[in-house]
């Protein structure tokens, strides 16, 4: 049980940073959203 948060925290931060990247891309450039999502 002790190892679970250690493995979960990097995953959560990775998801958060990816979510922020998509949000910023959509905010600044709404048209090529598909290209940004395809880069993942």
C-alpha cells in the first residue's frame, strides 16, 4: 500500500501536464486541435 502513492503521483502529474498542454493549445489555436491530440 505504501508504494501506491509513489507510483500514482507521477502518473497524475503526467496527466495534468498533458491536460494543460491541450488546454493551452485549444485556447491559443482552436482550429488544429486534432493535430495536437494526434501528437500524443
